[in-house]
């Protein structure tokens, strides 16, 4: 079942263009903390060694990286992409914090995508990719990371089938701060994806989503030298 409609603005709204121009004159924002935690090596996440499922995808990833190829798909663990490909339905509404190649990938598969991006370069690159592909079902909004939690809190509850938390955090606002308001926006039975979920600073997500089912995917992302984890949580139906 599709979720209640969230009003979408123009595909790339005028306010976003103003903000983009304003931010172009400013220094790049501080980034972090992105604490990867203690790892035994690049084939270990903070939680442990890469499982067999990660090794199965590894030769293809290695070969693509060697040839400088990056597929047009979300920048998350490949097994999670396969899982999403099977799960996403045409009538889904998706909320994304952190745009990129994933935005067009979701837009091709879902009814609509609302995406927040704070980096001017990636905002423009994503806008261009959407225009080139003729994808009109994306509301891409340029906002500072510090505004993400408030913007998300203002959206209707239970309005999204999938919420994706994958933005570059600032010292003031982490992915967990984005997740806090975002979890209420997932419809009962819907999904919340947290990328790099093995980072110790994201452990709080497990408490915030207590009672949700979870599926962890571990492997090597496109063009990334070390193993990572993507977790997809499922909100209880009741
Ligand atoms: C981890 S990226 C994830 C972006 C997006 N969800 C995806 O899967 O393509 C987080 C941030 O890095 C920037 N970014 C987007 N695409 C990127 C790319 N291909 N390479 C480097 N940084 C990227 C954007 O500012 C984005 O919000």
C-alpha cells in the first residue's frame, strides 16, 4: 500500500537554488565525526570480519575499481542494493537524507523521492543527473545538515515506505540525530536504512529502533577500499 501523499515542491525548488547560490560563497562546512571505530584490518568492520556474502561480491568490486568503473547505484553495501531492488515497489514514497547516485536509482523504481542534500556540488550534480534522465518525481532540497532534523520533523508521520540515512554529518548533527525524527516518518511495516551502521557512534540507533526487525549487510562498497555495513530496519506493523 502506498503511504499518504507528502506534498512535493518543484523538482528542484526555487528556495534550493537561492540557498545553493548563498552557500557557493561560503567555506565548505566542517565534516565529521565519521568515527570508523577500532578495526582489525580493512576486511573487518567494527563488528567483526567480512562474512562469506561480502567475499562473494568482492572480486567483481575489485575488478570494477581497477577499471575505474562506478555503477550508477546507491553507495551502500552491494547485497543491500540487491535486497532493495527486490523490495521497492512502484507506489513507494522514499525519503533520503544525503543525495547522490542513489537518488536517480530510487526515482526509477519508486513513485516519488524526497531528498535532502547539503553539499552544493552534489546537489547540482544530482539535479543534473535527474534532468538528464527525465526523472520528474524527485523533490531535491538543498539544506544545511544542521537543518535536516528540523526539516524531517516537520514532515507528516508514517508518510514513507523507505527512509534512507546516508548523509555526511557535521560535528553538530550526526546520522543518529537525523534518524531520531526520521523513524516516525516510516509507515508501519516500512523500512529505515542506515548506512555505515557499524560505526560505534551509531550504536544508539539500535536503542532508538528497539522492537524493529533488522537486517545487516556487510561488504565492500563501489570504489571503496574497506568493508562496510548497511543495516535495514523494519518498523513493526503495530
Ligand atoms: C555517502 S554519500 C551517499 C550519497 C547517496 N545516498 C548515494 O548512495 O549515492 C554522502 C554524501 O556524499 C556526497 N556524495 C554523493 N555522491 C557522492 C559520490 N559519488 N562520491 C563522493 N561523495 C558523494 C553527498 O554530499 C552525499 O550527501
